[in-house]
């Protein structure tokens, strides 16, 4: 089954404790991206990757890191989480020839205390 | 600079009536125009799209209209059903470009 898999689904952590949210897709997509959703602010892009070893900042990259060493994986790293990073996070992937259709993961609800 | 605008943050419609969600964009390089639907605590899912060579695309109760000269598109839902209550995102896309989303419109269909 074609899918984007994010883990964990829920995560509670404390300020300053490094964490990684994993994202994997099985569709051989070139493009992958991370978004956060906050009440009243829609979907805001954090980072995106056009292909392996190619990453770029989105609208709200501060406090986040990403890497794209393999085509299928695109982990989101919070080196020193802060309470303002409490949010619902979504990973997405797409093939550029798909007419812009993005496939999203189920989301990761992160709470930073 | 906001490339995609959805000027109605929310919309309430009676069941059975038409819902019209609007989207305006600024980038003339967009080739495809997509709508995504999002329920709470779930990832967005693709709903319907239209390419820049067309001005209308229909899929069941959902129709998307594109006016390229005005850089405007709209999503029509007829008839609206309570299960259509969700946040709808307009998402234009150009080949090889980053993906962008509008801020979303929350649709509430009242029984």
C-alpha cells in the first residue's frame, strides 16, 4: 500500500531534550516536506527536499533540522525543543510528475513542556 | 509575500445547499491547481485538481473552476453534506517548484 509513515504519532517531551520525528515513504517520490499546523495558522512549511541530499528552508525553519540521505526517509530533528514548537506536524511526499498531488502522513502531535 | 490567499477563514452552509470556496494566487507559473481536504487530527487528503489548460473540472459533487486571467479558482460542492465539514486548502503547483498552500477555509455544513 502506498503511504507516508510518520513516527511517533504522539510525543511529549521537555524543553531542550533532542528529538527526531521520522518520516518514510514507499512511493519512490523525489519530493518530501515537513509542515506544522497551529490553530488559525493553516499549514506552514518547515523544510522541504527536492531530492536526495537537496534540502531547503520553508516558511518556518528556525529550531528545526532535516536530512535527506535516502530517497525514502526525511527525518525532522529538533535539537533543543522549546514550548513554542508544540504543534501538529505532517510529513508529505510527491512525485513532480504527479501534477502536484501530495501524500501526507497521519501526523505527529508534539508537546514540549 | 503570500502567493496564495483564501480570504474566507470560515464558511457555514446548510445541508443540501451549494458551498463555494475561493482561492486567489499571484504566481503565473503555476500549472496545476489542487484542493485538499483536512479533518481534525488527520493529514490532508487530495480532493480534486485542475490543470492550467482547462477552466473546469468536475468529480461527482465537486467542481473546480479556474479563471487564469483573474488568477482565481473556486471549489463548488453541490449538494453539501455534513461529512463535507472540514478545512479546505487551495494548493497551486508549478512543475519543479516547491509546493505552496493557502491558509485554508473551514467549512461547516449544518444539518
